[in-house]
C-alpha cells in the first residue's frame, strides 16, 4: 500500500515531538571548527561516526588546519585514518582539498554550495551537512536514514535523494528547518531503524502514516485517539 503524504498538521506535530525529545540535537561526529567538521564528514562516507571520531581524536590534536594536514602529506595522514574504510582515496581527497583551501581560501571553508562541491571528495551531502551544521543554513543532507524516514512515514516521499531533499525543504515549517536534519537522522538511527523499527516506543507513531507500524508495536488506540 503506498504511504500517504502527511498533512501539515501531522508534520507540525511530528517535529514538535522530535524537538521535545531532543531539544539540542547535534551531529555525532566530533569537531570544534568548520574545518574539522568538513574533514570529519568527508571521512565518514561509508564509515561509522564512531570510527571517524576514533581517528580524528588522534589526528586533530596534531593537525586541525588545512596547512597542518597538508604538511602531514598523504602518507602521514594515512597513518591516522587507516582504520576508516576507503582510507586511501579519502587521504588523497583530503590532501587535495586542503591544498585548495590553503591556496584559494586562506585556509578557511567556503560558505557556498558551489564552492564546497568543487572540493575533491565533497559531494552534495557533505556540502549540505557543512552548510547546515557549521553555517546554520537551512539545507537538508539526505542520508540513508533520512531517505528511509521520509519515505516510510509519508513526511517526504520521493524516488531518489534529490526528490526527498526537495520535498523536505518544501514541507518542513521554518521553525524546525535548521535542526530537522539532525532530528531525522537520530530518529532514523535509533528508532525508525531499517529492519525492525521501534514503533511501540516511537514518539511520533500517532502522526506517522506507515501502514505497517501496528505490526511493529504502534498502539492503535493512541493513534486513533490522537488523530481524531
Ligand atoms: S511509527 Fe514506526 S515507522 Fe513510524 S516513525 Fe515511528 S518508528 Fe518509524
């Protein structure tokens, strides 16, 4: 059965609940500057945040600027990140990116999507995370969790990442747009998980449109009561 799009009222309640649950949502990657965030996100492609944090916890005390990482060189950098998947190509990209940052941006991070996406290893998703998390811009980096939550719940149904991204930007009320990215990721990572979503303990079960949620423990009585 196709999932129905959520109504405006459902979407408002959906985000009010997620906000109540996590008033100050944050990325789980460790960083203390836009540069550290950019490199951490770049390293996190197809790797867990935990594995990236383990590497950057050792790397950043030694080198946390574009010039310092450039000084390490590809081989020096690999020593710090070799526990992360795809570290060979990531090391090459990080060094190339650092060189551009030093030569063209005085070591700073550019604040536009176009400039960010021109950096080696930086795609739309990474650019969106940096724009949103480091610079507070209302962007939406759709990862596997957000794609699933959007489609499953009826919040933002789309065939591909870009469709879901566009829909989310369109339907999310302004008051939630800055933090929505984190709320959705964390909800997808810890509650609305891929195989066995925890609908029985989900704070938005009554406004979710996924038809199968009752099989996964959502309480029918509460759903009916709250929606009526
Ligand atoms: S009720 Fe289930 S499917 Fe709906 S948002 Fe919650 S966990 Fe996800």
